[in-house]
C-alpha cells in the first residue's frame, strides 16, 4: 500500500513539474491540457483581477502572463501532497525566476492545486496562487498598519 501511495504522490508532483516546464516554454495549449476537460475549472492568481473560471478566462491569464514576462525556472520549496481516494491537494511554496523586459526577478509564491484522478492521470481542477502578506510579522495572525 505504501508503494502505491508514494507512486500516486509522485504522479501528482509530476504534474507540477510539467506545469513548470510548459509555463517556461510559454505553451498555453500544454498548460490547458493539465486541467480536466470542460469549463468546470478555476484559477486564482496573485493579481487583483485574476479570479478566473472556465477555459477561456484561464487561457487569457496565461497569455497575458506570457506577453509580460518569460519564466526560466520554478524553484520548489515546502510541499505537502494530500491524497484522498481519487482527489489530491498540493500545498507548496515556490520561487519563479522571471525576466520582465531587461530585468530579472524572483517572485515568491504560495500555491494550492486541487486535482482529480481520471483513468491513470491526475488532472488539475483548480490552482490558487498567493503572495505572503508583507505587513504581517512572523508569529502574528494578521497584517499590521495600513493595508
């Protein structure tokens, strides 16, 4: 049983690696193929206007991201994979290495990805990205000052 669970966890993590590879390649079609078929998918990005549902809205966010920057590497940090039957959730931190114009940036992000198993494949249903609140002190529950 433990071997199958580890195999399933690796298969789920492999979808994140595929996302990183195809995102760096600016391959919107391959990114969309990671999601389940149909429009019952969602994505929340770090931008205030990045609340997306359906393939068209998600594709538009990827296309906008690719027009503004080029990612060269995803650096994975803290990662937890939880599998319950045919569903999985990944919670992780990562750093995305980007070039915007002539400037190199490293953007720290937190992700939650929800997946379902369809046949032998794990497919994404939802991805939520966020940035840590910089006005929240370590050990504090809420941001301080003007937010």
